[in-house]
């Protein structure tokens, strides 16, 4: 049953709801890519679908705009798939359960994928609208933005004529983003030795953290569950031989981990001391993060016996990694007040089957600082005997001082809203960086409606904000003669 069919603008919400019915997490975009192709075919629009499943759809200029330069509309079709504890939905095979609550849209028990499904829906609504006057449209729908911008990286841009791009991958209405950080992933792998060890098992869990986007929310001081787990293991290792059975935290490198757990084999006589130490640590952690993560809990409970555990030396190496790995804000911009310049987020960490595997998202708007931070990861891995691979490396999007597109958007926004928009740079990565490197002279602005708590199951999208942003998009296209 349609949930959003009564909302205006109807085209936008209809396409968004159709998208939400199709599983489209990163790496699982073939079905939604084919859906976009079917949309183009049904309307007689020229399209390109590449081997990565990127789709570009073209629409000719309307009368009076034939001599205007083409405009690129751009967004990504993949979403971050996160679930609440206990949610049984298979997000790789099932669509989302949309929920209307007041003036917001969310998804029951899961992320909504407004980032960046609303861009897909708006671009499709433009392509489907015969009443709108506009220059030629080149609508780009990329894949796997959330896991490294692989779609934008692999897209053949020779099919594009436009050098003006409206990227609709921002989450704050009234803010025009005109620059973003570059980034890369640091993938670390360390062999760890196991041996037979018979002892009762305890499970240490860090839960109740807020989490969030590792770029957009890194400045909010939110706790990283993997780092807190490392601190807990270090403290426990001072009172008992540290025999780790397993440890895990996080699912996405670009999401701040909201929970972590470790399983330890502990001699019976030491169990009370461990439980007392964990209780004291919980009080300390809660005091440190009372504002950023008020729901933080650190618990210990008995678990199922295990036949083996890491050696004590291997356990110490795990702790050393978690204590020394770069995480959080590294530096702030000296040019733009309040802008995080360089940061790292340990998003994935697990120890099992004789391996420590970790993945961190490194971001910086200064290329040399990004390289410095990656060198720190390489140095740590070399000291501990781990291997490291750099993946998903993408450039920063530098600020363009003279932007005719930005000037037009500011004028239209001011006419519609009665005040000027905020112009800002962000620490999160955007595909604009890759496209600006591929399309010399590209004039680009990123904008979008209000999306709250993206990349978490608490994600909500504001309906009135979508309506105003849609009006703005139409107005800008009409003004780009």
C-alpha cells in the first residue's frame, strides 16, 4: 500500500516510494539501476548504463533554452543499510517500511536512504515533468558512493557536455555546499595467534552510543565504540591475563560505530575483579560522554565456553592497535572557522579466525595532511606487523571563487526564501570532488532538503523541506538560460 501518494510534490514522493521498495544498499544496485533504465525507456529518453550500473539519462532543452549550456543533475542511488537491534528485515532482499510521522518520513527499524534517494526522486521528477522550462538535462545516477564513490570514479564522462552541476547530496536546507574534503580508506590486516585455553567466558559490550556519519558528525564529539572497547580491554588486561576470544565493532567505515563487543576467556578467580573494573569504567565513560552519548552502557555477562583464545601477547597487540590508531579530529581549518580539516574514523574492527581486520575512513581538505594521516596508519601497521592497503582514494573539491551557478542559485533562493542561503565547505566527501577532477572548469553547487541523523535507523526526512527544495530546484533550472 502506498504511504506517500497523497504528499506534494506527487512525482517526487511517488518516485521516492518506488525507490524505497527496491533494495539498494551499496553493492546491491543492479535492480535500481535497471529500474532507472526502464524509466528512461518508457519516456523515450536517451540513456547510458555502464558496467558498474551507473546510469545517465538525457532530456533535451525545452523551447527557448536550446542555446543554453546543459545542466547536470547528480545524485547516488545507493544507501547505507543500518538496522535497529532486533530488526529482522533483510535489507539486501526486502524493501523499506515507510512511516509518516507528523511532517517527516522515516523507515521502520532501518535507515531511510534519504541520502541520497531524494536526489534520485527529484531528478526523475524533473525528467518526467513536461511543464517545466529548462536547459538540456544530463541526469547522473551513480552507484556505491557510500563505500568509496566507486561509481563516480569509474564513470566515463565523455558522454557529458555540461559543465554546470547541481549535486543534490546535502542534508541541510538553506546551505549551499561549495567545497568538500578528499578522503581514502585505510584497510589494516594483522595475523594474531590463537591457542587452546579453557576458562569461563565473559562478553564485554559497549552499547547505546549515538553513532552517525563520520564526516558530518565527527565534530560533535560522539564516542567511537571500538575505541571505548579498546580502553576497556586495556584496563582489564592490567588485572587479568588478556585472552581475547573475539572482538567486533562497526559495519561501515564512514559510520561512527555505535556498539562493540569482545569475548574474553577469564580464570574463575578473576571474574569478580573484571566485573568490578567494568562497572567503574562504565561510570567513567558515561561521565566523559554525558552530552554526546547519554545512553552509553558498558556491560559484562557470561557467555558460551570457547575452545581457544588469542595468546596473551596477541591480545596485547590488539589493545595496542586500538589505543594508537588515529581516530577523531586531527586538525581544524585555520581559514574557515569551525570546519574540521582532517580526521579519521575507525569504522570497522573485528578479531576472529586468527586475524585482526580494521578499516578507517580518512578525510582532509588538505592533500598533504591526508597523506600524513595515511602515513601514520602505515607506520602503526609496520610497528605491529600488520599489512595496510589504501583504497577509495578521492580528491578534495576546491572552492571556486567565481561561480555563475552559485550566483544564480543564491539569487533564486533569496527571492523564494526572503533571505540569503549559507555558503559553506564541509568535511564529508562528495562526488563533486571526483567530477571536478574529471570535468575541467566544472561549476558545481551541492544542496538538498533537511535529513536528520542519516546513516542511522533514526533517519528522518522533512516533508516541508522537500517541498521547498523542489521549488528551488525548479526555479534554478528556469533561471539557467
